[in-house]
């Protein structure tokens, strides 16, 4: 059995700058590790700007920044199931990729449900703070399904 000789691979010169910096220099656009599309990034910057976002920031932010231990305690005080809080707390503790953002987003949405239902939130000191959040607006496929259902109801009643 004959062996084929392979051509040695030519070495490519290595750029001094990382690819992200090179791309930024050539295209003028900055690349980030965030999964949030740029058109929405301002809306979520610093945790948002609605009443609940400000409440969470007031309760959980110190001079060192956002304190996840305080955030998880806040979630527990407001009635979020222990298994849910522990799940996200474990991911943040393990420093899993994207865990901090996922924890803040998901648990915040759970807190929002509690606040909408009760018109208040429980602070870390146990005091009740009145908060008002607008009803979540449906978008995308959920809105289309709701529109179809209401159209079908009208047609059936006619």
C-alpha cells in the first residue's frame, strides 16, 4: 500500500490584535458578549428603569455593585419558590456563562408577577413597599394567537 505524501501546511502570520479589536478597527462596530440585541440594549442597561427595577436596585446595589445574595434574599421574601431561587443561585455561584443575566431576568419576571398581583413588594427589612406595574403586553406569536381567538369568538357569536 503506497503512502501519499502530504504538503506541509504553511504557517499563517498571527495578528497582534485579537479578532474583536481587529473587527472594531476595520468595521467601526464594537462586538460584545451580550445576547441582548443592540436595539434593546438601552432598555435593559443597568437593570431597567421601571418601578420594580428601581426597587431592586435600591435593595440590592451597594458601592461594590449589584449584590446577588441580597437579590436572592429579596426574591425569597417576596414568595418566589425556594427551588427556583436556589437553582439560579447555584448557577451564579458556579459562575456559569450567562447565569447572572439569566438569574436577574427570570427572577425579576417572577417578582413582577407578584408585584402585579399584590401591588406591593416586600423589602429586605420586611417592610411592604407599594409598587404599581402595568400589565405585561403581549407581543409576537402570543399576540397573534390572542387576536385569532378574539376574532373567532366574534364570528361564533354573530
